[in-house]
């Protein structure tokens, strides 16, 4: 039985589609909802720090973006009458999402599919692929919504 949904979001269109779906599920089925966003550590930050100490600025920009994404999810949830917990995570995206799902005992992970085109097999993104491969619970990957 699904009672706890972990929503992993970033600032992409597919992520917003995933947020809308997760909020709708939580509202319809009275599920607990937790939204997380990961401020990932990038090699660029280390290079910037070595070149002149600008890594803090890059990290601050990512944290602001992450906070804005979680604020948008909170607003969407509250407009729908859904309570949502939010958490900013740090580190590598896939492992951070999996750790949050495990620590919170999530029954389902919901996340967006990458909108980037690819040749051959359908592209879901390396982080989504990592979550799909190593998750202990079902993962719902939501495609971007087209115009209606």
C-alpha cells in the first residue's frame, strides 16, 4: 500500500509535471508527501574555488534555485489542500534521493523524465537511471507535459 510519496524535483519542466502528479495523488488518496531537491556538488565549483574562490557564489546560486523550486512545490501543494514537507539535499543527485527515500521510508519515488532528446533508447537521464536501478521502492518517472 502506498502511503508515503517522495517527490524529487529540480527546475525542469518534467519535474513540474511530476510535482503536479504527485500533489494530485496525495490529494486524491490522502498520501503523505515529501518533496526534495538536490543541490549537487560539481567539479566546476572546485575549479572555480581554485581559480579565485567563486565556488561559494556558484553554490549560493544553486541553493537559491533549489529553494525556489521547493517553494513552488509548496505553493502548488497548498493550493490543492495538500500538506507537504520539503527538504534541500546536498551531494550527488541519485544517491541523495535514494538516501532520502530510505531514511523517510517512502513507498514510492516520483520524479520527472529528462526532456533532452537522445538517439536509440528512450532517455531518462543518468540520475533518474541511477534511482531506477538502485531504488528499494517503485519509481514513477513522469514525462514532460505537452501543450493541451
